[in-house]
C-alpha cells in the first residue's frame, strides 16, 4: 500500500480491535460474489429466486437494531457550542476513551474489511474519498452498491490523498452501548453496536452529511439532504432542481416522478440524479452545481409499488439487498403497500410465519432495499457528469394539513434561507411522538447537520452573498393541505409535475406570480389544472394565505428561532419580523 497514512491507520485500528484477518476490498465482481456467498453460508443472507431477483438477497437485522438512533448519535466537536442545541455532544477525549474500551478486541475471530470508496462520480472535482474499516460483511455488500468502492478509490487517493475515516464494529449489538460518534475535527466517525444502514454505512448520513457539512462550511460549498432531478419540457429545455423534505413527505416519489400521460405525450420528462443527498459547489460560471455523492438507493420498501413508484420497483429487481422485508414462499419479497393482498405462507421480517391475524406488520415499517442507481429506468444520462448539474431551483417542503399553500417562491436567497430554517412537518404514525404535532426540521437536516445549526444558516447566507444573482430560486411546496372533511386537495404523485412546471417557468423569468406577504404565489390560472378532476375553488383553497393562521405561524417560528440564542443570524430574525409586519 503506497498510502502510508492509510496503512498506518489500518494497522493502528487492527492493533486495537485484533481481527483474525484483514481484507482490502477491491470492488471486483469476484470479491463481491465471495462476500455474498460468505453471508449466505453464515445465514445472514437468504438468496432470492435467481430468475425473479437475480443476484439479490434478503437480510434480517437484530430486532433491536432497525433504524437510525438519534439519541445515540453524537457530534464530538471540541466545544459543546460547536455542536449546538439540536445535536448530542460529548467531549472528544471522553468519547474516544469510551469507544477505545468497546473496540478493544471487538474484531477477534473476525475479518476487518478495509473499504475505500469515492463519494461522487470518479472523475469529478466535487467528489471525495472515504475509507470505512468494518467487521461486517453485510456493510461491505451494501457499500458496494451505495458507493464507488475499491481500487477506483485507492487510485484517486494516490500516495497522500485526503480521506474521511470511518470505523465500524458490530460488537454485541448492545443498544445501551450503541454510539454513532462524529469527530469533525478529525474527519472521523466511529460507530459501534449497530449494523443498521444509517448507523453502519458510514458513507451516507455520517460522512456525506454530518462530516461533509463541516467540510462544506470550511471549503465554501453545501452538503445537503436533498434529491436532485431534471425536468425537461416539450421544447427540450432542462431545469435542474434539488429538494429537501423531512421523512414521509414523498421525497423518493418526487425524485422518480412519472408524468401523467398527457404530459409525457407532450414531451415532458422527469429524470433522477439523486434521491437523498446533494453536494453543491460553485462552478467557474458562478452558478451552483450539484452532484449525487451516492451510487445507490437505500429506499424505504413499505408503500413502494408499481403504482406509487414504478421506477423504484424496477431499480430493485436485481443486484439488490432487501433488509427486514417479508419473504414469500417462492423466494421473492413482500411488504405492506406493494399492491394486492398478502400472499399465503408469508414469513415476516423476523423470520416468523405471518398470517392475516398477526398483530404486527409482515415487513418492518423501516425495511429497505439497497439498489444500484444505474438500474433506475428514469436515472438521468447525466447523473455521473463530473461537473454536476447547474441548479436553478431549491425546493423545501413538508407535510402540513393547513396554513402552507401548494407552492410559493421566496423573495430572495435570504428569505429562502429563512423558509428552510423554519420548515416543518406534521408527525405521521410512522414516527415517534404525537400524530399531527408539528416538528421543525430545518432544511430536513435536523438529524444530519454536523455543527451548530445557527452557524449552518449563517453559512447558507454567506454562500448566497457569494453567488448573488446567480443563486437558484428557492421555493416551498406542500402536497398535503386538507379540506374541512380531512381529504387532500392535491392529488400528488405524478400530477405534482404541474407545480414543477410553474417552478421552471419562474426560474426562466416567465410564469405569472402575485406578491403576497409570504412570497410569490401562482395566481390560480398560472397552474395547469386542465384535465385534472379538481374544482377551481379547491385550487383557490390550495393557494390561500390566511392571515390569522400565518400570524400564529410567525409566533411559533419566533420561539423556534429563539432556541438558537446569540448565534442566530440577525437576518433570520429580521425575516420573521418583516413577515409579521407584512401580515398586518
Ligand atoms: C434516510 C433518512 O434513510 O433520511 O434517508 O432517514
Ligand atoms: Mn434521507
């Protein structure tokens, strides 16, 4: 190994964890096949029907290890003030001592896999290298799908390239000793006692968001929890957009939107560049360009069907790892919402027989598919373009049954930053907490920002000042407004292309808009609702700005922003005050 610092670090970690063997992952088909075989032989993988799901597997996790654990996730920056009020903090020396004890001898009898990987297209100046040291072959198999892994990363690293470090050990999967610890000052993550996706695939949330957000702050770019899509109109004009939504708001469905027949017949197209994370940097022309740092999708299975998201279904047909879904007797997979009634002889995600009388779901609500992005039928041919995609619109959104109109445009980048900082969503039954309760989730980064949230907003404002006129427009959408009877006004799914169309028109300086106290809204006629079975009055309700409701919203935002104390950028307080006075 030519990279001395990498070799020295591998030796140091091996000295502590005491593995029986060390294996460098080269990313080759043959090595991947051997690791999959090993997982099958050890009972960790069940091979699915090779005709219906070629080269695909089912994995079942420990029932106590099925989701990200925000209360066990730590940002160990030097000062507690650098982590801020929305992160758990522990002093780096203390956390290192705890982890050293847990890692001591933790890989005895096991293989330590060295997994070098690139986040982003291999030839892109926007990409970065990470290396994960793990004792979990399940993690290796997933990383091979989610990243560009192996020799390609070592080549990019050369003799002395910089890389982000990740150490992962399954240990005893003890929830009480579970730590997902980030050391931003060392560009290092250490994760112990979990083998679940977001806690163990350190490339994703840990590196590409938490550590990368800190690198982005220091280097003048943005690491965001955003999908990236390309909308093409009948004239062939392309508009690239990114969008951030809290979970359970249809982010994956929007990234893979299927236009309604009339739109596709007319030549409209939506193509996916990324479904979860965007890295945005300034190009030579002063515009922001986005890459998807990942190579695969780690998608939620339940609710995904040929009706709701056919592109995701095609993407996970082969070369896919399913985690915690149910197994049918023909060695294919099943989950709630896949379409049709549950089949006979189903085995649930725990490996137990499941019948209609069972009290728990057959697939875990957070069960996942890990699938290569290149298999997605609507993946953009430009998705690995080294320079990234020039972004014209940034979209924020949430699930709000009232107050928030279907779509509106921010008055400026600063105003848009304020919209992101105060964005919110109502809790669904899928998450802990009271259903319907409002949770503020700034830029959908609440669990993923690696430093003080108020400093992150300050960074957004600085980036905006640097980009000036060339910054993307910022928009806010809400597909979930309800009528008095509790029914959704907006049909959602593919029909949301009508909203994307207005956004693209606005980005080109076309598209009618009226200025309201909250921002620019389309007049009802500016939205194409022809052939939609929706009343004109419903469109008016979708676009209504109710002063009393908004005054209550402003008051709630005021107390949210106050949580950030002295560090709150004065511009954001000024935006809230300005909104209050515009509402009077
Ligand atoms: C994810 C998440 O898994 O945001 O992408 O939780
Ligand atoms: Mn996500």
